[in-house]
């Protein structure tokens, strides 16, 4: 499952994603983390045009398989985006 996140100045989505990445493995030593510390449950909600939730998924035991923080340039004033690929253990469709 690939998600595209917008990264506003505050609160920083980059900082939150990078903290999760660091739980997977130590960058200095390469030592892998424990699944109990890096797996997360995520709730995805699909909204209708008025903002009401029309579909809700619970993704159990998600971990990151790939993260791309994109390219930054002072020449552009576009929003920064983060692309994250998740792999869940299983998914539950609530409604």
C-alpha cells in the first residue's frame, strides 16, 4: 500500500515518518529493530465531498518497506510530499 503525505511546515510529517523509520533499524549500526516497537495499527478513512466518513479500514501491524521524501528546491513553492509504502499484516473493513 503506497501513501502520499503532504508535509506542512508544522507539524512536520517528515519528522514523524523519520522517527518511525528509525524504529525499523539503527542507521549507524544497521541493527534491526523489534517488530513490537516498529509495527503500527493505522486507520484509513474515505471521506465524501462534505467530509463525512463513508468507508473505514483498520490496517493491523503495518511497517514501512519504502519511504521517499521527494526533492526539495528553493526555485519551486510547491508543497513537499512524502511517499511511503506500507505492508500490513492484515486489514479489516469496518464499513
